[in-house]
C-alpha cells in the first residue's frame, strides 16, 4: 500500500480544518485552541500546530492530510509539516480579499520548501460574494499553468474533487520519475 502526504495550507480562516474534517475517514486529530486576540475574533478557535486526517482512495493508496495553522505566529510548523509532502493545496477564502496577499506569500513559502505538485483551491464558492476562480487567478497573479479549482470545504464531493485534481498531478510526477 502506498501512502501519500498532502498538506493543506492557506491563510487564517480559509477553511483548512473544515476541509480536512469533511473528507477524513478517521476522527481528525486537531490542535484547535480558543482565539484570544480581538483582531482574530472572526471565529472561535484556531489551529496552533496541525490537523491530521486520512482518506483511503483504494486498497493501493492512502492519503495522509496535514492541515497547517494559518496564522504567521505559528508558521514555524509550516516547514515541519511540509517535510515529506508529495503535494499541497493552497486554500483561499474567496470572500475575503484582505487575505489574498497572505495567500500569495504562503504559496511562495511552500514552493520554496519542496518542488512538488500543488493546486490552488478557491474555497467558499457557495457564498454570494465569492470571487470566481478566474478573478482570483488574476488578483493573485497565478500563472495559467497552475491548476485552480473552485471548492466548498463543507461539501465532501467538492473536497474530493479538489484532492483528486492534486492527486492526478502527484501521480503524473511519480510516473515521470526514473
């Protein structure tokens, strides 16, 4: 059986924990803690180390999902979690343009950790004021060569589609290796 480590990263409150919880076949191991900073009170809890979930694709392949903390004060965990990853998802909050620059910085940081396949997922596409993936591509200056997918982290089929898109890239890379 092959195991593949996938990292789910993105800005604070982009939906990483929900993404992992929606698809994991096991109870997610999380490190959620109550938010104490007033400027972060858009939700009650935040990830301080990681979220861990697992999904069995078939009898040959299991994905280990590692969700990163989104706040810069916990970014020391990013490099730790990126070790051994075969691909990553950058999850964007499509309704919060104030997070787009941070998302672009996180993408650059993870690209510096490892030369592995990645995709950008435009989360919260079910909300009325969500930016379209095409507009997000322009705003974040993401090249056409990078796969960008719409996503709803609370919808299992949407999360599954997002992971499959990344998995196709990972498998393609593995096939190309000598």
